[in-house]
């Protein structure tokens, strides 16, 4: 079972503006099957609050900042994302919630599975039960 980790991305600094890049299996440990983004989050709102049975993901604060709060079944882990040149790898079967969005923040999420509501574990108690077998 892989662990959550911050992954630094290539960064091409340039007087004309900077550039970062993500390639499948090179910068992230999976092939991207779906990309979505969360934006215009009102102050104080939270997103997520579930786990995925199969999908792993990589989350980048393309703009602004927010916190990603993870639970691996044993402990809570909190990450503050505020740069577009690194992101958080989240393995499957990790409880995850996004909160503390700054004004105009943009959360980019890359994942290796197509959308399927059957992949969601919506209740934390169910997540803990599945985690503990
Ligand atoms: P959801 O994953 O429940 O977002 P959050 O947990 O942050 O509240 O998704 C919100 C809505 O968007 C839900 O109706 C399903 C839909 N959705 C898709 O259709 N495709 C997707 O890839 C995602 C992530 C969500």
C-alpha cells in the first residue's frame, strides 16, 4: 500500500513566466484517466469528505491555497497546498477532505479512474470498517 506524499514537479523558471509539467508514470505514479477542478469555493466551505475504493489521485493548488486533510485509517494527516509546482499524491482507500480555500483558489485533481459513484465510500465509519478488514 502506497503512502500519501508531496511530489515536487519540474519547474522551468523563465523571465517570461514559469512552467511546470506532469507526465504519466514519470512525475506521478499512475496514468491519468480523468481531470477535474474545484473553483469558486465560498469561504468556509469544504469539499470531498469521502474515500475512493479504487481511484488514486494527485491534487495541485494551481492557484491560491487550501488544506487537504487525509485519514489513512489510523491517523489524520494535514497538508497545506499553495504552489503550482508541487502536489499531493493520495493513494486509493484514503479518507480525504479539502478545506480552508483561499479566495480564487483552484484545485486541480488528476485521477486514474473514470467517474463512478460506486467507487465512493461516503461514510467515515464505513471507511474505517473496510480499512480494518
Ligand atoms: P463530488 O465528488 O461528490 O464532490 P465533493 O465530494 O467535493 O462534494 O462531486 C460533486 C458532483 O459532481 C456530483 O454530483 C458528481 C459530479 N461529478 C462528476 O460527474 N464527475 C466527476 O468526475 C466528479 C469528481 C464529480
